C-alpha cells in the first residue's frame, strides 16, 4: 500500500502524536529512523511500520508525506507507530529524576543508565515526556532497554526500604569518593536549573556530591553519568 496524501486519515492520526496528551490517550508513540524502528521491532512494540521504499510488512509513504510526520532535518527512510513500554518492575539500580526537563539530558541519562546497569528510571512529576521525539532520538535506542515508572517522589522514595537512596546535593552531602554503595541503590537527580526540589530533598536520607575544580556545577546528564559509573563499580 502506498500513501500519497497528507490528508490520509492514517497520516492525520500519526501527526496527532506530536502532542504528549494524544500520546497518553492512545498509549502510542512514533520512532523515526531505521535503527530505532529495528529496536522497536525487537521489543515487539511496533503496531505499524512505514517506509519510503516498498518493503514487506511496511506501509509505503511518499517523501512528502514522510516529511510531514518527521521531526528530523533530513527525511528518514523508516518510521514506526509503537505501543508504549508497559513495565512497573524495579531493578536493583534505580535512577530517579525530579523534574528533569531537557529532552537531550533525558536521552543522555537513559543511555548512561543502560551502560551502567540502572535498568529502572522513575520519573517524578514535571519531568519531560520520555516519548518526546527529541528524547527518543537522543536516547539512541536506550529507551527500549529500560523500565519506567511515573511517581510522586515524595511518596515513592520513602517506600524504598531495601535500597540505599542518594540525592545529589552538597548540603548534608558527602564527597562521591567517600560513599559506600550497596547492590540495591537509587540515585536522585534534580532539575537542570534548580536541582532537587525542597519537598523531594526532605525525603532523601543521604546526599552525595562530586568535588569540582574551577567550575561550580556540571550538566545533570554529565554528573549523573559520573555517579552511576561510580555506583556500578562499587555496588
């Protein structure tokens, strides 16, 4: 089947998924690019795949129609409509994000989480939508290798009785190199501009920080990656 019109009902439905509200209602999202489509297929999440070429199992689109759907500067050859990732499982290493709002930071943190064995990401209220197209692209497929939960962190963190929970704050914190990490560990990272919110800070039992020279702070994805690496070594 070849779709040539931007007004095709199926194309109109795909274009609605540009909005987070529509994604939540339908519990679907779009991935762009052959690599991400392949990852989505491997996880059994693809509802329908689309290609510029005639391929078995794909609906063919003209370049003009593909361009209408895609967010990339250059038109990709494949996209896929996918089911949202359904999992509430908690693994031994948990990354908890309090209002992380930049899509690039979210995607980078996903990649580092996968690299260092943090298989669960818990998203606090006010965090960027993980199915945002920029998040998905910057994750480079890591989104398909993680479990996700959305929680009110002020209620969720106190339930982690089996975990050592660490926030990132110099207030009442210890240097990263002085911290001892257990197998079950949770790391809380805060908003790019404001850090961990006061209400979440108040329920975190311990805090750590990275001693720095010649600079006051690191990007949240850089700092989070360094800490997750250290935790993965010592856990």
